[in-house]
C-alpha cells in the first residue's frame, strides 16, 4: 500500500490551512481546534501501522530535515510569524514529534515479524555486542564467529545458515570449514556450563534472525574497547542464557541514555536547542534507527560527548573531563575533542605562565576517570593483555574497506574501489589505501591541525572543542553513524538560525543525493563532502576576519 501521509499533508492539509488562514477562519479558538482535530484524523487514517521500507523512510527523513532547515531560514530572514517565540517553538515541537515517529518507523521499529509483533531489537547488531561482551573472556576479539559456527554445528547437526564466514584474524571471507577446523580449541576455553549457555544464546539469535543469520557471520566482529567489554559484560552476564526478554531489556538502555542526553541539553541550552537536538539525532544521515536503534549500549559515547559539552558550558569541568573520559574509553575516537582544548590550554599557560585552574580540573578529571576505567579491565582473564589484542584487532579493522564509512580517505580512494574484485586485488587496494592515508596525514591533517591550534585560543571552550569535528573527518575513517556527533554544532550555533539551517540542510542534501545514487560507498563520500562544506561555511567569518588579514601583513613585512 502506498504511503499517503506526505502527499495528503502537502497537497490537501497545507493548502487548506493556508486558505482558511488567509480567509481569517482560524481567528477563533474553536476554529483552530477543529482544524487541528481534522488534521489529526487525517494523520491517523493514513498511518502506516506496519512501518515503511527503508528507502521510503529515508524520504521521510529528507522531508523532516528540509522542513527544519526551511523553518530556521524563515526565522533568519525574519518572517513575521517566526519572530513569535511561542509559535516558532510550537512549529519546531511538531517537527520534533514527527522526527521521533519517523525514527521509530511509525512505532513498527525494525518491522513486523511473521507473528505480527513489532521488532524493536536489532538482532543482527545485538548478536555481536551481547555475545561478544558476555563471553569476552573466552572469545576475545577473534573467536566469536568460530564459536558461533561450532555451536550451530552441534545444535543443528551440521546444518548451517551460511557457507561463508569472516575470519576475524585476517578479515578475509572464508568457507566455514576453515574456522570449524580450529573450533575445538575455541570451545576448550569454555567450561561445560558456559558452553551450554553460549549454545542457548546462539540458538536464540539463529531463531530470531532466521534466513538473515548468515549475514552476522560476514560482519566485522566485536570491536569495542576492553572497557566497553567490562561494562557491557557486567550487564549481559545478568541475562539468563536464551532469554529474549533479557535481551530486550538490554536494548532499552540506549533510549534511556538518549533521554538523559536530551534532558541535559534542555536544561543547559534551553527548549529550542532541545527540540533541534531531538530532530537531528532522529534524522542524522546513517545514524537512524535502522542502523543503531534497538541495539545494546551504542550511545554512551555520544552521551559522554554531548553532556560533556553541556558541562563545559556550565563550567562543570570535573564532570566534563569524566564524561569525555567515558566517551574515549568506550570508543577511543572522541579523544580528538581534547586536542583543540589542549592547544588552548597550552596557549593560556604560555601567556599567563600558569595553567588555568579550569584546565587543571578538566584534564585531571579526564586522566583520573580514564585510569579508573582502565583498571576495571584488570578483572578480565588476560588483564592488560586485552589492550594489545584490541590494538591488533583495530589495526585489522581500520585497514578494511567498508561502504558505510565517512572520512577524507574514502573520498580520495573512491576511484580505487571497483564494485567487485578478487581477494588479491582487494589486498592491493588496502595497501594503496594505506599509502593514501600516510600522504593525507601530512598534506591535509597536519596543516589542519595547525589551523586548529591557531583558532583554539580565540574561541570559547565550547567552540574550541567543536573544532575537533573537522579533524575527525580529515584524520580518521569512521562509520557513518558516528557523525551523529554533528549534533554538537547545534549547541554551538544555537543562537544563529541561519547557521543552524545549514546544519539541517546538509542532512536534507545527503538524503536527496541518495535518491540519485544506489551505491552506499558513493553516498557516504557525498556525505563527507557535505560535512566539509558545512564547516567551511561555519568558519567563513573567521576566514574573512582573521586569515585574509594576514595577507597585507605579509606584504608589508616583505616590503
């Protein structure tokens, strides 16, 4: 059945509301109530109670992002009704509500299963994080798929859902015979009771995923830090083996984390920043519910970064340092947010001949929290050796080529990635990619680092930390959903409707380009280029005011 709600709103409701408004038929309260109830009735009758296909849902995200950008631009050009704070915020609240509904796929979440139940749990994603953390002591980073195949062989008398799996020691796709040959040693790491529990958990995921179970074995394994493994394992081990309800409860933690994030933003920056944050989190390209919704502890890093920004603004430097440490120790890459702040601290110490107390408190809290979190990994069987394993695993992971990655490297190496290649050609591509990365770090990242060092002392602490986002793009290749971190730009630009409009415009542009391109890798390259132009635009004032001013200075000195 076609999705009739957007056409109905655009072709019927919006023109009618504009007409009756121009005729002054909305001047009385009962008239406005009648219009609202009629609109609500149309929404209810057009509601897609079984959810939408992903491609259609992305078009809804496009509509929401474009509407938000339009509202902000109308306020920027000072259209009369947008200057009424109550009306403007009410309009944003309606869009935010629509964004939440779309994010949840009209509360069908990942769709309706064969029993007619709504599927909230992202079973593919949770399989890695739940099994990987619960049995981390036995499996580490490289044996998850081998153990899953061995359990499947024993449970189903060698009847498998797939004939290929990824060897997590090399990241190569291999026939399942290869990991099965060494599965005896992997099983030997378990006690009999733990192996029985593992089998029951594997059986749960195999049954819930059905024909899609084989795709789990071709993914990229369990990759969080040992600190995440400790925190996640403390929760996952409390779930009885094979308990679907227990897994569901684990996936409800992330919504609570997001609610806490929104509450912190609202309390710190106000109602409008809260509404815009909700909209952005719901429609951020590559970070919607289909990617990370219904997962297990996917959002603590975002909570740490965003609430850390809130604490910086409120001058709660100890809390901010601790929150950034949480983000770094669970996902590593947020450490880049400390780099601009470190530049600012060094510049202040050089000028004042002493490090300001706020930086002592911030960095001291960061180090102390990071140390405490690291000490928790001593409870793991291999103690600090797990960090060596993590480093080796991430080295393999970062050398791999994936389609849903955003970063300058992907833009520079796109022409090197044909649709289908042999194993040998793929290895050549990875070598050439590493060569590009090495050149990129010297030619692009290093100069950008110098620019950030120049900018950092002149900005507020909040705006200084925000300078890390261009560094992330230029220096790292991150899965697309990690660029949900663009939400911090809303906190920085919260008083500038025109600049906020561009933040939502690039989300709308990414979804628009997706309509003309089916190749994921190319769409995510487009996404990265849009981020570049966003930050060029956000920093044009600095280019005009400070950077260009250096040219006459250089001319005078040479003369």
